[in-house]
């Protein structure tokens, strides 16, 4: 940690309850059946929108006046009392009305940014104490009783400034990640459809159906890794396939297999066949390494190309928006979605260039993946730095 941060913060702090130094209030929701109460000019901030600068709903003046909704201003501290994001807080980036799921926290004499970082640092402990097992709600009475360490205002502002600067680093790195992902998406949309051709390549692309590419094989006969012991073989987890374009063999799990199955091979493409969401069904990954005695899990099937393909190109093609939309159409289910090897699936058509152009496209998209991976690691490092800074600056010595 830099020498500049070795400041003796918290030396002269006192312990106070938030209710002693802050004014708090929550809002309300106008009657949702009354259309005259909505579509006005007043932003209606809900708990999932506390960190944003816009809202989905707007109240009319009549809706505001005929409800318990309360107005908050730029710079107010907003705290989510219940809902999926209970315990989250943010400095408001907009002026608008809040509902009953949000607590507005204001302080005249203390740094609201410092209080924000204190509550952010205490989030896990608050959730653990008051929302055990996901049950229960937070309330203004609970938040008012939370005790915090309060140094002099000059130290509060300095601590908030340091942490705010780190937040800006994180925000900048996140924008770089998002921008690179958009760039990759644009490249996939254009390179995988032939809208943009690489220098040195020309000619028509060949139309082929998935069923013509090669043969498929099933995973572990409807079993999961829990059905086996540990030791003799390797097992490719479902999450490994869904999260990554390429299978990371270093993360494979050991299992013990006592029956004959199809082992995977380098160049095989894997599909998810079952998931809780239709977006995950039909996601594909490719195996790039040579492996031995390795099996596929039961929620996937393997695709072994028999025509001459660049497997990496094929994996990117099968993850393109055009093909993903067709897989989502085929996904069937209510609580869980499934696809199977059907004629409809095998009739899905793709257009492919010659092998050399496939490989050239795959190299470009693979390079994009590596850049994204590097940026995401850097982003994670910045988040870890913030965590360390909060521990250093917000803890009584």
C-alpha cells in the first residue's frame, strides 16, 4: 500500500448510531390501477434503480400528491430496504420520488459519502444479521440503530475522497471491458456473416446444416458428477461450458466411471441441452487441448465435426446472435428448458467460408477474448484494491 495512505485515520473517532446524525424517511407507491397517477414528469425511483440516473416509471403530480411517495434530491443516500437488492446503497444521481422499499438518508453535519462507504462496508454483516436465509426485511428502525465509527469531518471527507477515486478507477476499467465486448460483438456480427471480408479472401460461402457437420454423442447417461466417486476420470462441468467459449481443462473435476461412455476429443464442440433459462440452452464451447479419459456431463451433448472445420471458428459461429436465436426458439420447457437432437435442430443452417478464412476469423475473435479476459482480471484487481482500502481506512486502529 502506498506510503501516502498510511494516515492515522479513526484515531479520534467516536461511535454513534446512524439515527443520531441522520434524518431518514422512506416513500410509497401510488395506486397502480389508477393510470392518471403515472406517465407524468416525476421520476419514480424503485429499489433496483437507486444507483442509476434514470427510471422506468414516472409519476404525475396527482399520483405524487395522492400517495406516500417522497422526493429525494441529487446527492441523497438511498438504501434498499427489501427486494432482490436489500442492503445495497447508492448516492442518488437524480431527483425523484421513492417508494416504500427505499430509505433516504440525509446528514447536515457529516459526510454523506463517508456514511455511504461505511454502510457499503457493513452490507454483508447487516444482511447476515437481519436477513437470514433471505427472509425478513430491513427497516428505518434497524438502520437508525446501526453503530458506526465517526472521525472528525476532515477525516471523513479524506476517506471518502480516497475511496471515491478508487471507484472511478473501477468505473473506467468497467467501461473498457464493456467497450471491448461491444467491439467483439460487432466483429462477430460482421465477420461471421460475411458482411465484412478479410483481406485476401473472396468467393461465396458454403451453406451447410448442423446435421451435415458431424456426429453427436451424449453426456454421462443422465448422471451428474455426484453419481460417481473420485479418481479415475475427468468430468467437464456444465458451468465450464456455459461460461467459456473454450473449455478450461485445468478446472475439470475427477470422477470414477464404471461404464462405457464416449470420451471427448480435441476439437469437439459441446452444447448445453438443459437449463433454467432459454438463454443458456444451446450454448457452445470447444475443446482445444488433447485430453484422455474425459467425459461430458449429462446436461450437454458433444458434436464431433467430420467435415474439415476450424473448431474455434465453429464455436464462435454457434455462439453468434443468429444461431443463438434459433436455439432459443427450439428450447422447450416451463421451469427448465431443454433441447434435443431433432430434425429441426439438425436443419439449422450456417454459412461457412474456406478453412483458411475460418482460421483467420477465429484468430481475430480469439484475440478479442484474450483482451477481454485480461481487462476483466484488471477490473477484479481494482475491486480487490478497493476492498483492501475500505478495510484499511474504515477500521478503528
